[in-house]
C-alpha cells in the first residue's frame, strides 16, 4: 500500500546533492529532528522534499509537508499543521491533542518548511510532537535552528563549483552541480541551449560568482531566453560587489544582490506589479492579480501581459490550480524582496484591494456552494485559505464591516469542511470589533449560530439565533431569516419540542417559497419531514422528502442531496422498508465521502447500523457504530440531539 502523503510533484529535475542526500539518509535513521539551515535560496526546501521522497516507504503512517512561508501569525501554526495532516478539531480538546492523536500511531514524517519567522511556535510544537509521538520524525527547513533538545542542525551547502582551470572544457565543468543546474534550467528557458566551448567559460564564471546558490543560479539561467551567458556574466560583473569568506551573512548578501540584479532588469511596470503581487499569501489566480495588481480599475487588462513577462523571467511561477485554472506563485525570497519595494502607503492600499477582492469573491463563492459548482468551489476555497485569512486579519483592523461579511460568507465553507473552531474564532473577532453595520452583524451572528450548533454548543447557538431572528425581522432580511428560523427549529427538535420545531420550520418554508429560494425550500421540507417522522407521520415525511430531493437535483446541490437521502433512509427504516433504507443510506454515504463530510458520513453509518440491527446482525451494527464513533471523535461533530437519542434507543433495544 502506498504511503499517504501530500508531497508535491516536482516540475523540474533535481540536480546533484547525491553526497548530501546519502549523508542525510544516514542521519535520519538516528535523529528524529533534523533542521536544514542556510540562507534563502540555498535549496533547503527542495533538498528536504527529495529526502522525504527517498524515505517515503520507511514511514507507513504518512509523510506530510507543512508550508509555513505564508503564515504570518504564530497562532496559526498548529491550525496549519492540523489542516495539512487531517487532524480533526474537537470541542473538548486542544488542537495540539488532535494533532498528536492523528500522528501519534505508527511511523510518520512531518516536514515543517520555512520556519525562520515562526521559530518559537515551531519549536514548541516540535517539542510536543517529539515527546508525544515516539514514531515521528521531523524535518525542518529554517534560516536558523529551532533550539529544541535532540535537534540535529545540518547546514545546507552550496552546489559544487567547477575548477577555474576547467572553465573552457564543457565535459569537465559538467561535473559541477552548479553548472549542471544552470544547464538544466537554461534548457527550460531556451530549449536549444547547449553547453559548448563558446559559452562554457562564461557559465563557469556565472556559477562561481553566484557561489553555487541554487536560487541565484536559476534566476540567472532563466535569462538565457533573452541574453547570452556572456551578457549575463557582464551584468553580474556590473551589479555585484564580490564578497569574500563563507559566512552566512555574505552568502545571504550574495543572494540578495542576485535578486536585486534580476529585479533591476525589470521595467517600471514589471517592478510595480511584482511588488503589488507580493501581497498575496500562498499564490493567486489572474482575477485576484488584476484586482490587487492594477493601479486603477481601467488598467486591469494590462496585468496579464506584464504578469506573463514576469513568468518568462522566472520571477513568478505558473502552475495548475485546484480547479484547472492557472495559479501563480512568487518564490518566497523574491516575494520578501519585492514587498520591501512597496512603500507603506501603497502597501496599505494594495492590502485594502486584496481584502476587498476576497470579501466579494467569498460572498459569491458562498452562494455557489449550494449549486452544481460546489465541489470545484470547495477545492478553490481550500487553496485560497492563506489569502482569506490575510484578508480577514486586515479587515478586522481596517474595515470591520467587511470583516463581518467575510466571516459570515466563510461560515458555509467552515461548516462543510468541519472547521467550526476556526470559524467561531473569526466570527467572535468580527463581532467583537465596532464599526460593522446591523446587517453585517446579523450575517455573522447566523454564521456563528450554525458553527456553534455544529460544535454542540446549543446554548450559544440559541442566543445568537434569537438575536439574529429579531434583527432579521426588523431589517427585512428574509433570506437570513429562513436560516435563523431553521436553526431555532433544529434546536427545538433537539429538545423534542415538536410544536416549536413545526412552527419554525413552517415559517422558514413559507418565506423561502415567497422569496423563491429553492435551496431553502428543500432544507425546510427535509426538516419538516423529520419532525413528521418523529411524530409517526411517515408517509407525509416521504412525500416532503421526495419533493426536497427533486429540488436538490434541480439546483445541483449534491451536499444537501446527501442529507435528504439520509433522511429518506431513516424514514424508510421506520416504515420497515429495509431495501429502501439501504438504497438511500448507501447513496447518501457515497456522496458524503466524496465531500469528505465527516459528520454526514457518520450519520449514514449510524443509519446502516440501525438497519443491521433490524436485519438481525448485531455484530455488523457494532462495527458500523464503532466506525461512526471514530469519525465523530476525529471531527469533533456530535450527532444532532434528536438523532442521537434515536440511535441510542435503537442500539439499546
């Protein structure tokens, strides 16, 4: 069985480092924490990834890469690690405990990449993991060690250089790692490039001037498309003050000058756009680049041509994103440098454009999460989390109205992805600051009520829902009122207050029909059907669920389709229609697993366990309940109170 991992596919060849890799493979057998140090551009990340690939089979518990370069808040380190390795948050335990439980069993490898700006937080987490997970090995990349007990610090060397006396002999200088890297990357830039006697001396000198630093060499080789090696070397001679010695400072200065030199070759428009794009965290697509990168809205059409030139010059990488759209990324060292070129007043303006764009985009994406595009949108939202967190953080300080609207828009995503704890935290922060209008606060209150309900905090959910109900009626917010009434109806069902549940759900249904919101209509029909079934009106419940299912199919909402099918399975089981129960539960289960929907999957498994009991197979029922219980524990998602009581009673009978 293949080892579970999230290691990225490498788009270019790995050059050299054979001796270093052999040494690291030996070291990793006797040290559980290896920190690869060195300046930016030394190749730490690439080396760590190659090492991880080499030892993949030694770690059957999983190999996980945690990219921290774009994380600016130390408080998000644990959340990022948990999201990467699939640790599920739970109401009554810390995120650290969730990570330990997820990674504690078996041999696992965790790579913490680019930790230098988060050393204290990473050191604390590494210490906890090493103590609590005896089978875990950590590889860290950082410009400085973590300072954790048992840490083995390994300085990443530069690539080997050619001997000066061999500069005119291509076959000899190709034994140098630095030259091989230059040639490999130059061929990507200009496929016809060949290392022959006319260019070998210039190539050898370029690699020597750049001290074998991989990033600097790749930047230089990327210019082969528009310059000869001799011209590149001339530029280096003009721009660089030669540094002596092998200290960390001198090496870092050499790399910085390489970046400065590459930056100096850009036109004013290219410099301006690169600096603006440095605002983004974790990459961006073209629409986002146009929104934050253009000086004025009328200039948006100029962004793509300039961006294309930056890609050609290897300052921006173009990759395939989650929804088969091109996604752009700036290497972190270049991003840091470019961001320094952005004056504070302009940086504030671009941050505002960035936050505005993601607020608008997330509001639209949230509406699309109930359509046929929901799976694609969920993947894109996964990809945009660093930017969305950046936008939330800025808006909380500068635009409280947008912060509340953005947190509210993200509420559906946090529910679907079972990130209720993070969602509640952002909603709490958005609702705590002054400046947001009543409408935006109502949006955020509804989002927080749903998230607290998902987490089992029913008292807090009810407080928010009741306040939101009053605000929605006063402000005429009918769409949000249907959501608030639904929440109050679910809370009533949990207390077996069926009269209250019917009253809330019926009003929600009436409003949803009046404002022509089919998704809300289907949700209300589903909820009313479950109340009918609880009161013994099973045929009425079936009728409502069939209508809801037809609406779900029309909207393309597969997430809610799974919920409706699960409800049908529940009612069929009560009617004694075991074949119908099995058919609907299995269809609901298939969709829920596609969405990685922990709570919905657990509910389906519990329903199938009840079916197994009805069919006289208690062993299978116990097995299914055990699986469901494990999912609920991992996801921190308790069963809805009315369903939980039904399952408990069924298993006890």
